[in-house]
């Protein structure tokens, strides 16, 4: 494989009255690159012929520079390969400057409040079981089907050029059919825009709709990443308490008496994180308040496909005659979050404004990937995968509920949710939830405590445990570890 060219700045007679000989300039340049960290111990240098060709000098000039560097201990040559010395000699090390501290930029930098979300759990340590994400099981993703569809998409070179910032037309049409057929929304392809996941969709809407100081109501407990996105757009957030019937609309009405609201952000289908479904009466009143006070409803329907019991609950956007609802969705839970395919459904004028906002930022998404996903949707393969995963996740919900009852029945209680990908546990008040979570992490189980989702970061006697990304054996093992970490210094008597 041919290496990249290795530029070295050489002086010319016009730049200096008496420029140093070329071989000395090359020597000084490479020595300087090692000193400032551009070249590190063990890094390969280009061959003498390659560097000579790059610099437009005779090969003997480069060889002379390399001989000087090797004599000083900066580089080593072995079997036709030249590298920076892995262990620089004392004289060379003494010439190296002390490590430069990153003191930040020389210019003023004042990030907007809320511009960074709280970090998520990571699966770095081997053997750690992640209870916290409520993420799909990527081991079951039909990657072979996706790879073939993507390969077919790459046979259309125009998909790799600039395209419509609203998204690839075939995917928009496929999603419009899905939203109309399965979720009750009366939308066409021109009322759907593709974005970078539901978070990217919310970011686009927030930057387009909100102005600094606009009041936006949010659920409490709720989704911290969404709060960060809204705050980054300048919103002043107003928390709404959540109970067994969803966000309390009475609190929303009270907030309106204190001043106008620009929007309300909700997860009414499976409230995040409690998993409760907003009642029909509250939905109707919410829509009426939105009509009267002319605020937008940002409906995040992040896991619509995973409803296991009772009749499917249609989105607010499907019963919105006045155009108050901006509908946000994603394929991250069905397929994979790394694909970054979310969408916005709303009036054409809104999508035009969103497209203009996106054109000023990243321009567009990955149209080739979007075409591949459109092919899978058109062939019914995404829908088939969603049906399969609904059966899998239902079985895992039952397995987790049984394991919790078996190993932790005296410490936690819960109401099995009608849908979603996680459980919201109520923890016995005698248990220090935060300390338990820390001990569980040391025992190899990562999970979120209720404090993470509280608007004011107050301790809550709750745990959020996801069941979708772990199989039945892993779920039982994770609950056993939780039980073992319940009592400091030993196994729980409940296990």
C-alpha cells in the first residue's frame, strides 16, 4: 500500500539569505517533528526514494539526513524500514521539551448552558452487564440483509452526492406509509423529514422553533438528553410532574397562568423513564390547551413498535386536527442507534424551515444508507424484524420480572409495563439506592438510578432496568449480581 506523502517545509533562496543545506533542513525538520509529537517513538518514516520524490530533491540528500538522525539516536533503520527510535538516547530525550499542557484555546469560549448531555453508561469492562440503556439487542440485527441493501444502494452513485436535506425520497415515502398504516398519522412523503436519530430530530426542531428565553415544559422525571438539547437552543425549562397517568396536565395549565409556553416535550406512549402511558382524558385536554394557547407539542414516540398488551395506543399526532403536534420518531430501537435514522413528521412549512436549518449545518444525512433502509421497509423486512423483536422482548420482560421477584422480591416492586424496553422499579425506602448502584457497578452490573431522571437531580427511590439488550440467562445473572450487592460486604439474604 502506497503511503501518504510526508510534507517537510524546506527553505528557498527567496526565504532566507543563506538557507541551510537541504540535508540539514530535512534533519532539523524531522528532529523538530519528533520533539513536538508529530512523530512518535516507533512511527515509520517514508522511504528515502519516496521522501526525495515528495520534496523534489536527490535521494542522496535524504540519505544524508537519515544518516545524521540515526547517528544522533533519533531514528533507526532495519530491513529497509526507517522508524523513530522506540527508546531515544539520553541526549535525544534531554532535547525533548516537556509535555505541553492543553491550557485551552487562546480565544474566548463560553458554551451555551445545557450544550452537553450527561454521559451514558459504557460497556468497556469485559463481562459487565448493562441494565440501563433500554437499547436493542444488536446481536440480533439482520446485518446481512442491511449489508446487501447498502451494497445495492451504492450501485446508484448519485446517492453519494449532494441531496435533499429533508432526506432520501424513497425512505421518506416508506416512512409516510408506515406512519399512516400503523400509527394513524395522515401524512405524505412531503410531510416527513429524516434526521440523525430522534435526538437529531429534536435538535433540528429546537433550533428552528425556539428562541432564547422561550419556556418549554418537560416531564419530571424525564429524559435528560432532551433537556440538554432544548437548553442548548436557549429554552427555559418548566418541569411537569408525572404520575401513573402520565404528565400532569393540571400542572401544565398552572404553568400557562405564569406565562406563555412555546412548546411542551412529551413521551406519552411509554413515558421515559417510568413507562406509563398518558391517559385518554389527559391527551384530549393537552390537545385543547395547545389549541387555545398556541404552543407546540413535541411528541417523542421513540419505541412505538414495542407494545405488548392491550390495544395499540395511537400517537397524539394521529388525533390532532389543529396541527399542534410535531411528531418525532426513530428506527434506532427497531434496528440500531448507530444508524442514526430518526424522523420528523409535521406541516410542510415546518419541514421547509427544518431543511433550511439543516442546510446551514451538516447539509444532509447518508442518502445511500437511507435508500438501503427504504429497500428493507419496502420489502417488509424491517416490519418482520420488528415483529420478531417484539416477541423476543416480551419474553425477556417476563424473564426479568420473574428474576426480580425471585431474587429481590423484598427490596423492589414494579408494575409490568404494557410496552417499552425497560422496567421502572420502586425500591424499599430503607435501601440507599445510590450506594446500591455503586456496589452493583463494582459487581459488574450497570444501571441508572432515579436521580438521573429527576429534573433537580434529587435522589429518587427508583431504578431503571432495561431488558431488551440482555438475553434470559444474562438477565438472571444480572439480577443475581444486584441481589449480591444489596447488602454491603456480602450476598443479599433475599437471593
